[in-house]
């Protein structure tokens, strides 16, 4: 047990030191922009993180090379996210940008988990170095703190197979290469390339580099943080809208399939069932929502209140919001709270879908919906042919009953967590029952905005502290796909 504790502390120390480097960069950026108070807060935060790492290092000294166990892997995953979010909140608090510790934690957790929900009412008034840190939390979270840890664990003398299993508790655990660390490195290389391309394209569209990095990293991480009060709608640019739509879509796809396609196996991309269904949903729902907007008698409004009546604008704004919600990004160019009720229902439906497995997006994920649908079809066939034997296949591979059971269990736990959390949030009296459910959907599904007061034109700052704590705990649970967190609270987990 002591050996496992030492192994758990080492990756946490590494993450602390990585965050320290990034905070120093933000501090230097603050000094260059004459933001002395913010810069000092970053240097103070760095000192705090380093001291914490030194203390942890005193308890993690060991020359033995051990393999991290599956139980320790789960504990490590949860602790990495908790410590990361805690350290991430320190600059907000010390700089005075977010003077309440609960609010600072909310913003930090929302950033690292790529939820994109915010308690801030005037984002544009913050120092640029704080905005850079806020963007970096999305950038790190999107790439995956744990995936990064897996890539560097061999340097620390720790095997990472169980750790990757703890992070990827979805339907499949496909390896791109025999060495899992090599797979993690491929993922990070692709992630970095996408970010560089995104920044270049958005800068070409008129954004400065801070805006370009913020929105590119948010889109690819399917996070949703913007450094503008009116989100992407601030720029009022069709070019920027379509670029961000493209990167939100890419961020929602399975990175392992993308890497295979880039290495020449295009068939794996075009014939992937999950990607095909995900793309079809976007095309169908975007088309319907766009037509509903187009046929509004007096046109529809964007986030600035400007009225649009053209079919092109309807398609542009409708597609943006559909992709933003289904990808669990949460960017906004319009307030769907004031759209046609039928369009609102379709947008609400997107909260329950999510992106592809192996992507940066959250939610239930398309693959689980495919499995549930196929199982429903098999159940109907079984009623007609009681003696028939039916095998579920996805991508020409048979899916075992155990996987179906796991998926069903996940969905049950997801909705149970959703409604329990919504009930706790509703106890605050600050939100209606529907708004409470949408707030929990935004947190648990890592989408960010919900409906009503917590919609794209609102924020979460007015909620009481216990509601905020409920929501940011739900963000971590949702980011780690429920079981990774909930398993460590089960009595069976601690039994030998």
C-alpha cells in the first residue's frame, strides 16, 4: 500500500510542476502587458505549487520500479483531477479576479474538465494574463491530464496500462500501437497540430493571438470558454463561425480513428459507425433547426439582438448551435432561449447525445446510443423469433452482452446522477425545475450552458455556494465518465 501511495504521488508532482511552468509563463505575459498584480499572483501560485510538490516528494522517494495497480489507477485519476483543479483555482483567487474560493474552484474545474460554464459576469474586464490562464486550463484539460501522465510515466518508473484503463472507461479501449505510451504521444501530437492550425486560421480571420488561442483551444477541447462576454457571437463573422464549427466537429471525433486516417487508413474513418451516425445527426438536426429559424415570420435574433431572415444565416446560426451543443462545447452566437419552441426541443435533445468515444467531448456518447438502439432492435426481433440467435455488430465486430450490460448500467447511473444533482440544485430556489435539470446537464455532460437563467446569455455566478459545489463535483464525475469516480466510493473497491 505504501509503495502504491508513492507511485500515486509522483504523477501528481509532475502535474504540479507542469502547471507551475505554465503559471510562470502567464506571469511573464502579465508583466509584458503591465499587469503587475496579476503577474505577482501567478508567481505566488507557482511558489505554492512547488512547495506542495516538495512536500509530496518527501513521501514518494523510492528506487523500486513498481507497476501501478488497477485500484491505484482509479484513485490516481481522481486525485490528479482534484489537485489540478485546486492548483488551477489559486491564480484566480490570489489575483482578486475571482475573490470567492468556491467561485475560483468552479471556474478552475469548469476549465480543466472542458465544461465551459462560468460564474463570471464581465469576462472582458479581466487581465489578459488571467484570460490566458483560463484558456490554458481548457487546453490542458482537452488533451487530457491523465493521457499526458501516461505518456511520461515511464520516465518516472511507473507502468501506465492500468492508468489508461481508468481514464477510458468507455465502450472500447482500442490501442493505436502496442505501447500505450506511444498511443498517448500520438494523441498529443495530433492535438497540438490541430491547435496550431486552429490558431492560424482564426488569426487570419481577424482575431488577435490571445483570442485565436482561446477559441481554437476551446473548440478543439470542446470546452466553450471565450474571453468575450457574448462568446463567439462577439466577432459577428461568418468565416470565424464556420472555422469554429469545423474544429468543434473534429474535436468530437475519435482521435484514434483520426490518427489512423492521417496515417493512410481512410477506410477506418469513412466506415466508422459512430462517426457516420454522429455526422448524420448533425446534418439532419442542423437542417431542421435552420429551416425552423428561416420560416420564423419576423426572422430570428443573434446574441446581439440583430434580426436575420436569410436562409444562409439561418443555416449558419442553426448549425453552429447544434454542433456546439452536441459536441458539448457550449459556444454561442445566438440565444436559443428565444428561438422557436420546436428548435429549442431539438437543441435540448442534443444535450443527451454527446460526441464520439475517444474524443475531447463529454455526454453519453454516440456509441452508447448506437448500442442501445441495436439492442432495442434485437429485443423486437426476439419477440417475433423467440428461438432466433442475434448478434450485435458494430464496425463488423461482434459486441458481447457484457458490453451491452455495461452501457445500460452507465445510462442508468448517468440519469440517476443527473436527477439527484438537479434535485440538490433545485433546493437553492434560484432555478426552476427545468433550469436545474439543464444546469446539471451542462455540468455532467460537460456542455456548459443550459437553458433559462443559465443559458448562453447567462452564467452560474448567482447560484448559492452549495449549488456551485454540486455542479463542479458533477463536472469532474462527468469528465471521468461516472464510473471512474463512483467506483472508489463503492465498498467492494476497498476489499482485498
